[in-house]
C-alpha cells in the first residue's frame, strides 16, 4: 500500500509539472498570435493609406484604388476585432474598433461623399499607423461629417 501511495504521489507531481508546461506553452502561443494579429492590422492600415497615396499621386483609376481601400479597411476591421487589450485599455480598444467599423461602413455605403474626404481618410490612417490616438478621433470626425441621409 505504501509503495502504491508513493507511486501515485510521484505521478501526481509529474502530471502537475506537465500541466504547468502546457499552460506556459498556451500563454506563449496566444501572445504570439496576438502579436501576429496586431502586425497584420497595422499592415492593413498601411496598405489602405498607401492605396490612397498612390491614387492621390497619380489621379488615375479612382474606382480600382477605392475598391482596394475598402478591401484593406475591411481586413483591418477584421484584425482589430481579434485584438484583445488589458482591462484598463479595453474601453479604448472598443472605441477604436467602432471607429474603424464606422469608417468602413461609410466607405461602402457613401462612396460619393467619401470621395471628397479621401485626403482626410489618408491622414487618419497614417496617424493610426503611427500609433497616434488622434487618428481614431479623425476617423470619428470623418464619419460624423458624412450625411447619412444622402447618397
């Protein structure tokens, strides 16, 4: 009986160590995935800003550049949804998600009005890419300036 009890205690310690290793691996992998989502979000924002800048430099084929802009903002919208922040930053991240969602909505729903605001969108995207919170405020200002009762 004593021998079985010692064997059970040894196995318990082995299982506890294995459990701690797997918990550590899980935490490491989730941090790695979050970092990858964050980099993909920033890349989507950069691609959207570059697409606008390309159009503003060439003034050629607005429709293609606009569709690419919508695609890149849609990708950024998906990635920012997957990002999680600490509890103290959670409310701010939620507001940032709303700003990106609303900008994407306006780009899709009101293309004629957004055509006149394309330079402001570029500036907001560059500010977001540079980790400036004012970029999200600029997005909100652009969305607020859109007449949602019109085309």
